């Protein structure tokens, strides 16, 4: 479940959330995933608050995704629909988290939204 906003303005999206916690899971990310199987959100927990150290690529990802970058308070600081094989994307601001979502979430999530998941 993905929760967008806080208080009365919360929106809940029924989407499975998976976690990329280990270095191996974070390195693999969505590489080699089949587009028809990507119906979940993949959360990355970065160990540092940075733009450059938390940049991502789309090598071996064969479909577009919505990449949502969040600060330590889980507030959206950047989001971008990334095309397959994008060599590098550096978030516009420092971030602590990344959620990779199906591309249609680009219309549901806005900058400065607060997110939560379970």
C-alpha cells in the first residue's frame, strides 16, 4: 500500500511495495524485469543524503518507470519518468529514498507530497 499526502488529504493506492535493502538488491533494481510483471513499487533505502551518490541508470530496464526521490522525511524532492536505457539520472536535490513505480504514477504523485508505505 502506498499512501500519498497526510491528514485528510491522504490518497491510498493499493500497490504492492517491495524493498531493495541489500547492495545486491539495489544494484539489480529492475534490471531484466519483464514489463508485464512490473506492477509494484520498489523502495531503495540509501545510506546517505546525496544527489550524486543516489543517482540511477536504466541499463537493462526495457520499459519506462516513474522514479520518485524522497528526503529523510519521505517528502518528494524530485520525480521523473525515465525511459529505457537512460544512462544516468541525477536527482535535482539530495535524497534518502527512491521509489521506482509504474510510469502512470507520475500523474498521481507531485513534488512536496509526503509518502508512506507498508
